[in-house]
C-alpha cells in the first residue's frame, strides 16, 4: 500500500532528515510505503491549491500551521482527533494541539514548534548597566526596553543597537510583532467571534505598540541589516529573533550570548508559536495508515532528529526532556518553557488568516516607512473586514450561498537562498 506525502523543501538539513525518516518508516513496514515529494517552499501554497483544484492532493500533507484553518475551510483536510492515539496526544505540547484545532476538532499535528525572543550580548548589556531578565515573569517593561536602547545607543558608534530582522519578508512581521500588540492588550482580530478586526488591530493598545516600534526606527536604534549579519558581526547588542538563529549566534557570541523574553508592553510578555505541521487530506483512502506514519514521526527519537536538524523546539514533552538545547538548564530553555507554560499566542484561528497576515505585513511596511500608525492599521482593518464580509463570516463551506475563491498568500520563510525566516 502506497501513502503519498507532500512536504516543503526547506533547508537542506531538514530535507535530508525528513527523507531519512521516510526511509526508516518504510524499512519498518511490510505492506506500507510512503512516497515523499518535496515541493519548493516559495511556491508551496500555490501548488497545494492547484493540486486541490485538480483533486490530486497527496494523502499526507505538510503545511505551515497558521494556514490550517484556511485549508480546513476549503475542505482539503479531514479531522484526525479520532485517529491519533491518546498516548501520543498527551505527549504533544499544548501549543501543537492549539495550533491544529479548529472549531473543536484536531486537524493537524507538528513534530516541532517555534521559539521567539531576544538574543543579547551579555557583556554589552552589563557594561551599559542594563538589567538582564531571566524569564517571562521579569521581562523588561516597555519603558525599561526603551531606556536600554537609549543607553546602549550612546555607547555605540552609529547608535544602531537593535536588529529587527528587517531583511526578512512576509510572515516574519506578523509572527514577530503581533506579540507586542497582544502584550499591549490589542490583537490582530477580535477573537470572540473572528468577525472583525475593528478595535483590536486599530485600537489604542495596538496603535501604541506599533508607535513604539516606529519610534525605535525613527530614533535610529534599528540596524537595517541588509546583509543578515548585524548580530553575528557585533554591530548590535540585541536581536529580535527565533530559534533558527541560535546556531549562528552561539558560534558568533559564544558564552556571551543570552536569550531573553520579548518586552512586556502592559499585560505580560507574550510570544509567538506555530510552525510547519502535518495533516491528512480528503484524498486519503486509508487515514489509519496515514496516521501510522505521522505517529512514527512523533516518536521521541524522530522528533529529536528533526529538531536537531533545524534547532526548533521538539513537539513532545519526552523529546524536550532529552534535548540538549531545550531541557531544563539548556541554552534555549526559555523557548520550551514558554510553550509548556502556555505563554505563547497562536495566530488567529480563522480561515481569514492569510488575509490578516497579508494586511498586517502591508501595515508594518507602511509604518516602517513613516506613515501614521493609526492610518496604516485602519487600512489593514478595512482589508480584513471586507474579506470576512465577502466570505459571509467564513461559516462552514456547505452553508455558503455564494462562496468566493479562498484567498491564500505565498509564504516566503526559507532562510536560503534569500534572507528570509525559517520556522
């Protein structure tokens, strides 16, 4: 029996590991063979959409987690909560279950999750008299963070002391900066019913948070980082970034590297979650066989294999406990502890998410270029609200009287060959 599987062609170490995992699974089975196809990441979503229209989706599909809700709404995925064993489910991080759940049903599972925070050079922070937080509970306040940037800038030749990864594209900006809005008390959408972004994305909390970000740029604190080397070359003392940066940053800074939580903008330090994960498509003739493959990928040794390849947070509690990076006392324990403790915020769990993230990315670009923050966010809100109205609030597809073509943005989050983000 053949089970077709489609996966994104990410970084080389990740591709190689997934290929080896498929080979190990096939060697362990007598009557099941997984046939793996890698799809270029830059055109991944477009190819999935094309396969859906031609009814040629593989049995098992890997996709970026925040887009699961749009795929479910398009009826491309089947629920898997009755297929996954309770033992495996209990092992998963809360964030993995949260990300894969839509309207009370589980549709996807991941073998790894992401970590987001600040990377700093301990010696520079100490020399400037800047307090070094130890976890989410004592994260810098907005005022402390602004003061730290000012003090560090006075000791820096060009005053550029913060890397916001402005060299990246697309989803990075939503992933990286919506936690600030949420920490301030706003959000990308009103999550009560997911029917409007009004008051959430353009309310006082969100506007205030993004004004702070704009101010960092206008004060000259932010390195443009067109070469993706601001932190590794020592040009900045603090870098905004995720787990995928750790290997290069540790190599550059050694024991001087410190991992810190994002600043607290009023309601506690928030951070992001979510990464690539797996689901079973409507084309699959034997979902139980497909789940056997997915549960194989969630064995501790397989979770650690992929996590070691991409430095991501292992998706299971046992694998985290065995990880040199993420176990208690590990250099990236902050990221795993945030996920274990539920201190992360999923991106909006709605089929409208592709439009939400596209609108926010446009708003961020406008804010970066000096546009009035409220004006930029108002425009994003209008875009989001119109999409929701056009799709009649995104009810179940069967209840739509005149559904529009589902909107989906392209993801550009592979760090090579172009400088983008890998999660």
